[in-house]
């Protein structure tokens, strides 16, 4: 295999990475070995004044290490030896007797950045494809080719921790600001600037070195405070469920002030411990799923998406305002249809609040926010609707109201324009029954809160055209979301799985379990919030309506629990938006609502495992039925949807990966026992029974 080209001209050696038969450069062990031989040769070569490492690939320096090699590691000792070997090869770059420089004009991630860090100097470009970072923590490991040690030396402790713990990816300019690269130049001037930079390395390197920052006062004199602050943040963010983050902190602490060689050895030990864990395998699996989803067009039929520039949003409630934000941020023209002008105030207030957060976190400037807000306009009629490419409906969850609106939209809008609904439970085929052009109608189900939730369920009705599907999938991706095409059934994929879980939690409360304890046990399991807090957040009215649609569609299996009915209908509680639901919500805290607690007299001791089993197995069972019915293409996409739409803990790899970890035969045995005690809603799905019988798993 060829991994690079080499030339030596007027004392400047150029190693141009160009992996044979590949569009990207990847730092596999095979590539490292080829590099190793070349570096040995360079050590011996006379007359080299400087080594330049660059890439021939468009938009890529080195995309990273070979993830499948990390995934394949099963033995800690073997992992340690391999990583030590990689470290030794990369260290040969820093051991060369002449200066070395990495020219980064494209993605420089993971192992790629570790190689660049072993060079004496780094020059990056403003190319939008230049992305620099060490994202290993997202795969449940840490940088193992010296990245932790060399980055700290370059940027100081706090910045290195921030970059590695956050798995942050920076553009060239930001990398320059943080001291990760020595300079960042416009891509059009690269040739000329590179020459000047090399001249400076050869003639006055002090000018470059003087610009380097050596870390803050705290980094140098009070590292213990930096560590304790970072540890507090990590624990708050991960609740101790992600060992890589903790291991990174431990490693930095252990290697503080130590020699590079000791640091490298400890880094390799920490890496190899993490690389063989199930958590790392789960996170790598999710990475593959997300890469596969990025390539999906949403349809197997051939279709070119329409470019969407102007969007109408009808309904200025919680979801409407979120959607308006999302598209205005994308610089699309957004026209809101209100019932009354005063609704504009509320909607714009919530849009502005999200933008304020962006300004505070310095993600956007005030001027940029001003420009984005200028994309939004509103009407109480349908003025301006005829020019729009897409209308997104987010009005009340009521079939007649929605169908009446679609008839009006079909009258006004262009024949080619798409009409999409944000319905959370109503069938798309049913909603489009009376439309003249059902082929241009589709479900585009965002999750609440829209700015934060990455999932968008895309639901095609029986007559939806491939072009319509491809267009909304492309639009959702453009907006930075993860679209997943799901089948047109009541509740679609996520609500169909999630509602039985909330219902089951409420039933346990009905049987005498303390609901605050249920919430605690479920969050300890890894869900971001417990089912009762979730019900309050969604709104008990919204949740109840969806639960009723599911009960009508699936019968006894999804019968709305008695307590949910009483809390919403008799007590008129709406959840967080009205300050009262299962909890009393004030600006500062959340307390159990005694009035709801008093609805149940019985008390029964529930052990923790029973609570987890009932909550999780009811979801696993419904998920298996969804797969059986083809509501989603495969287990990977279902797991991604659960993670992106409900916050199911990524470290568990997804709901069905969790089922695999329990063993499908034991899942079926537990479901049967629950069916005996609690009724047919736990009857194991046919798919689970047959998979258990054949000793199959969702993942191989
Ligand atoms: P909401 O009650 O906050 O807002 C609905 C808005 O639509 C109100 O501003 C209302 O005045 C307006 N509206 C009603 N009929 C209208 C009409 N004919 N023309 C113009 N505006 C009209 O409701 P929310 O929560 O925003 O839900 C909207 C849709 O999104 C529903 O279909 C819901 O099922 C769905 N959804 C809700 C989620 C949630 O968590 N709240 C999550 C995902 C989807």
C-alpha cells in the first residue's frame, strides 16, 4: 500500500499524505508502519533543512485513527502494546534533528492531530473544511498517541482539558486563538504564506515561539484548583457514567509535572483500559450509526430534493416558535401565521431567548442575531404564502382543525410547494385524505425543545412522493438535525415507545411506589429526567392527548392509566407550563405535589430492579414490535432515534443494544413473568420470542 509521496527539494523535504485508493487519509497501524520506515530513513538522510507534512486529499489532512481497529481491541495488554508502538512511531517525528511543520488544510482529527502535535510547528487554513480536535472522548476512549501530553505542553492545562474532555472540534482561526496552531491563513494564499512561514521557521523561529502561550496563572501555580473545578463539571455532566472523562482527568493529574516518557506510558495504559470496555464499543457503534444516517436520503426511490428558501410556519405555540428559531438560524425566510397579532410577542420572546443564549456563549454576535431575526415576518392572514416553498403546520393536535388548514393552504400555495405537519401522533395518510395533492404532504415531527433536541421523525403517508421525502430529509440535515424516516402509525416511533413507559411508571405509582423515587432510579439508570418530570415538561394536556390516540389505536396494551386521567381531567393539572403537575414547579426548585401523592393510599415496597425492569422492558417490547412491523429500518436507527429523541443514555448504546446486553432469552423470561403478574401489555413481541429461541441478537 502507498500512504504518501515524498520529495526533497532545496533542503525542504515534503511528506505528502495520500492514502492509496481512499478519499481520506486515515492513520491505521498499517499506515503507521509505512511512516515508521520512512522516518527511520529521514533520520539518516543528510541535507534536510526542514520536513513539511501535508496532504493531497481534498479537505482532509488526516481524518483520524482507524476506528474499526479500536473497536476490534478486546485485550487490554494487546491494546497497550499497539498504542505504545504507535506512540513510538509518532515520537520519531519530534525526535528528528531538523524542524518539522504540519500544513493543515482540512480535517485534522484524533490521531491526525496527535501526529501534527508531534511536529514542531503547525500552520492551518481558514478553509471551512479545516476542523481540528481530539474527539476521542465521544468514542469512550482518550487520545492515545501522545495527544494528552503534547497538547497540555502547547496550550496549558485548562485549555487542554477543555478541548479533550469536551471532544471539541475547532476551525483554523479558533485553533490559532487557543494556541493549537501557530498561524491560520486564508486558503487562497496558502502557497505564498506557507513559504513565508517556512522561511520564518528557518531564519527566526523565536518570532513564532514568542507568540505561544504557556497556560494561565492557575495552570502553572494552582493546578489542583483547575482539577477540582474540572472534576466537578465532569461529574455534573456525566454523573460518573462515562469512564473516559474521569480517566482523562486522572491521567492529567497523575502526569502533572512528569517527564514526557512517563506521561506517554500512563496515557497508553489509560487508553487500553478504556478501549476494551463495553461503553467504548457502544459509543463506537453509535458513531457508525450516525455516519450511516448522514448518508441516508430518506427514500430508496430516485429523487432530487427541492431547495427550500422560504418557509411558512402555522401555529405560534411552543413548537411553532421553536421551529421558527431553527429555520431563521439557518438564514431561511420564515413567515409565521398567527391567529392574533399579539401572539407574535410571545413567540418572538421565546425565539429571542434562545438567540440570547447564543450571544452569551459567544456562538453568534449581536449583529448576526439581528440579521437572523430580520428573516422572520408574520401575518394573521395568509399574505405572502404563495411564494413559499414549504409550509410547516404546528397547530393544535386536532384532525378537523388541521385538515381545514390544509385545504386553505392548498388553495393559496404553489402546486409544487410542500406541506408538512408537526403532529406528534396523528396518521399522515389519514390527515391527507381530503387533500388534492397528498403526494406533497408529509410528517416532520420535531421534538421539544426544538433548539436542543436533535431528532426529527420524518413520516411519509401512503401517497407521499419520493421528492417530498428527500426534500424534508435534506432540509432537516441542513438545519443540523438528525432526520430518521419512520412508519405512519399512531405515535410514530418515539411516542409509541415512550408513552407506554410513562404509563407504566404511573401504574407503579398507582400500586404504591413513591414517584419521586421512580424518577431518581430512572435517572440513576441514565435517562436525563425521570418519567414524571418528563410528563410535566411535555405538558399533561399534550401527553394525555397523545396517550389517548395511542389507546384508541393499540387498545388495552396502551390503556391510559387511571391516575393520569384523574390528574389531567379531575385536577386540571397541566404540568410545568402552569406550575403544577406531578411536581410543583417554581423558578428555583421542584417539589412533589402532595395533592397528587394523596391520590394513592396503598404503599408497596418496590425494589429498584422491578422499577427498572418494568420501565425498560415495556419499551424494549414495543421497540421490537416496531421493528417487526417495519416502522423503522433497523435496530441501529431505532437506537439512534431513542438517544436523539428521548435522551436514552448513549453509554448503554441504545435501547436494543441494552436488550442485547441483558440477553434476549432473559428479556423474554422477564416479560413472561410480568405478563403473568400485570397482564397482556407485557406479552412478549413475536420477534423477541423468535430471536431468543434462535439465540439471535439485534447487533452482531
Ligand atoms: P401549543 O398549544 O403550544 O400551540 C398551538 C398554537 O397553534 C397556538 O398558538 C394556537 O393559537 C395556534 N393555532 C391553533 N389553531 C390554529 C390555526 N387554525 N391557525 C393558526 N394557529 C393556530 O401546541 P404545541 O405544543 O406547540 O403543539 C403544536 C403541534 O405540535 C401539535 O400537533 C402537537 O401534537 C405537536 N407537538 C408537540 C410537542 C410538545 O412537546 N408540545 C412535541 C412535538 C410535536
